[in-house]
C-alpha cells in the first residue's frame, strides 16, 4: 500500500481543525493521514486524538521554528489563527506570517489558509460610516486575517484561501444565542435588519477543507467561499423556535446600539454585522452553499444543525463574543 500523504492540522483541538481531523479519520479509504498540531498535547482533546492513534505534535504559532518542525514531512497543512484568544490582529498577523514561513521552509505542497475579508477594501479608514477600531481596522478580526493572505503569496507557499463564515455554534458557545427578557420571551438580537447572514456548522468547515485537499493542487491560488445556508436572523429565529419548541422572536437593533452593548468585542462585532448588511449581495455571493456541498456532501442545513444542538443552547447567559 502506498504511503499516505500527511496533512498537518493547526488548531486540531478546536472547531475548524478538529472537524478536519475527524473528516480525514472517517474516510477509511483516504490517501491522507493526519498530524494533529496543538500547543497543549496534554489537553483532553489532544489526548483523545492520541487515543485514536492520531499523531499529535506540539507547536506554537508564536514560535515559527516549532511550526516548521511540526510541518516537516507533511504534504499539506491547514493553517488558522484565533483572534478571540488575544483580541489582537497584530498577534494574529504575526502568527500567520510564522505559519507561511514554516510551510515554505518545510516544503509543504498544499496549504489551506482559513481566512476572512479585509473589509477596508470596501470601507477605507477614512470612511466614517463605521468607527475605525484599534487605529488601523474597521473589523479587526476580519481585516487582520485578510491582510495576512499576502504573507502566503509573498512566501511562495502553494495556498488555497478558504473564506469562512459565521458559525451557527456561536449560538451555543459564544453567547450569540437567544436571550430571555424580563417578560420571559426569548429574543435573537442583530443589527443586520432583514439582510441574509451566510453561516455554517463549525464542524462542516473541516469537512470542506478536506474536500479541497481531495480535489488537489488545482485549487492552489483559488479563494473558496463556503456556507451551509444564507438566512436572515428572522429565519434563524424561526428555525430555533422549531428546534427549541418555544417561540424565539427576532429583535432588530442598529449597529450603533449593538456596538454599545459592552461585551468584549462588541464594537468589532457591530462593525462586522454592519459590513455584512451594507455589502450583503457581494458578501453572500462570495460564500457558496452549492460549492460547500460539493466539497462536503454531509453539509448541515441550519434546521439540521439546530435540531442536533438545541439542548446545548444556553438561553439565559451573558453575551460574550462570536466568530466569523
């Protein structure tokens, strides 16, 4: 039997990377094997990988040499960064630069970089339709990733740029779900009005990334946008109502109001939702449900995701941050 090609997965214990690890492992006939990269090989999630016979390697994106060692001998690498860990686009850009340099030095043949749009292409810093944040950004957790795209190109790394979207899992883990008011009514709050929000089950991002690796080097240089659905917040409220067995109302607020909610990242998120609302047609067009399903035939619809996860959604928790 031919030796399998190794895909090194950054963020292997998280949502995106973990989904890719599981997608590869589920495919018994795959030409690929997986190497799980993590800063904390002693964590429960990393140990679970080890228990399944998955190679687990310690590396830290802040340490380029450790990433290069983790990439050695790998055919492919899945690279991502987590803005919400530090709330620092500067650190995120540094980590992306380290990943690109490590992939180049290790001779990785196909990298997938999980990225987002640099919103300053549409809304320059001089545009006062939304506030400039941190001195240099409109939507920091988008703009830093989008700016980092150039690092992979400049390094000459053979890269596919995977454009991700809002995780529906934010309704479970990051406080974006419905909140119960003093009147006892559950409400889903958004500043997007009736604009559609492309979204996806976080697990399916890994499945789509795996589909790109299976399609091969023909996808190098491409920007691939994915989504599991394009729904308005009202439609998501209706879907959650069905899944929870309880009415969820949709409450529309202005971006200004949302930016003032005061939770960590509220200004960033308010700007993000305004960007998606104001440039909705272009943003939705860049995230294809059909393309995502080609890459990942098991792609969830929102109703499927909601039915599977309804019991996990906390209905009275303090709002925190949300991704994508």
